[in-house]
């Protein structure tokens, strides 16, 4: 097990080094993860809202049943049908217990719904922060570097500005980054 743990630690270290050298990829990964979490949270909220609606319908239906059985109890008492009064009272009591259980379930769903909405807001806030950091990083990369590259054919060290807007440079940079990431994936898969 020691060799596997050493290899795992080595690969984690290499991945951390790679992400540190390419912060835009780390920000993209975090942003993607947050987007997935937000989608999961939105599905959870929709599910909880559907549960809440169903429970509310069940509560309303149970309340109507309770009213109906309460009226039957009164009707049986007025008619002197003592043989029907007790069973009707037992049915009404059963419905009251069911109604209380439904009410408790509804409160639990409402609490979970509130927590899910808070979580969604937290995720959205964190996602905006990551997006802002990514935009800031891109803006920094787009600015001309204060470093200058010396000219090849000028012995007087004429310097040209290095720009990050060269499309070919961006294509090669993306390709090289993707290649490094694929190599790390292959190493981790072995």
C-alpha cells in the first residue's frame, strides 16, 4: 500500500504544481464545479417545492375529510345513532393525527427548502467571486508585460513589448496546457 500512497501523493503534488502554474485552469475547474453544484441545488429546490405543494394538497384534503367526519359525528349524535358516533370519532381522531404528521413533514420540507435556497445563494456568490478572479486574471494576462524581449538582430538591445493578445501564441499555449493535462491524466490512470 505504501507504493500506491507514494504514487498518489506524487501525482497530487504534480497536479497542484500544474494548477499553480496555470491558475486559469484551476479557476475554470472551480467555476465548473460550482456550476454543477448550483444545478444540483436548483434540482433539489424544485424537488422540495414539489414535495411542499403535494403536502399542502394532502393537508387540505385531510382537513376536508376531518370536516366531513365531524359533520357526520354531529349528524349521528343528533339522530341518536350511538353505534355510529364512536367509529366516526375514531376516524376523525385518525385523520387529525394524519394531518399533524403531514403538517410536521411540511415544516421539515420548508426548513430544508430554506436551507437549499441559502446554499444556492452562497454558491452563486462564490461562483461570482471565482468568475471575477478569472476575469481579473484574464485582464492581467491581456496587459502588456513590463518585461521586454530583446531584439535578435540589434546589438543595442532594442526591446519589443510582449503582448498576450497574439492569437497563435494563445492557440499554442492552450494546446501545450491541454497536452500537459492529458499527460497528468494518463499518469494518474496508470
